[in-house]
């Protein structure tokens, strides 16, 4: 998530907007994991 955050901040987004975007992305990933009943696999991410 740090790379995404840095990319957004460097693109001119405010830090708060970048943090919210990262949290939303993480929430989406977690919702899919719960829905598909799978575990986080760092090698796939």
C-alpha cells in the first residue's frame, strides 16, 4: 500500500485523500477474501 500512497501523493493528491484511497483498496481486497473464503497469500499479491 505504501507504493500506492506515494504514487497518489506524488500525483498531487492530498495526504488524506491518498490514505482514504488506500483504505478503500484494502477494504475491497479484504471483502473479496471473506466472500471467497480464502486466506491472504503474500506471494500472489
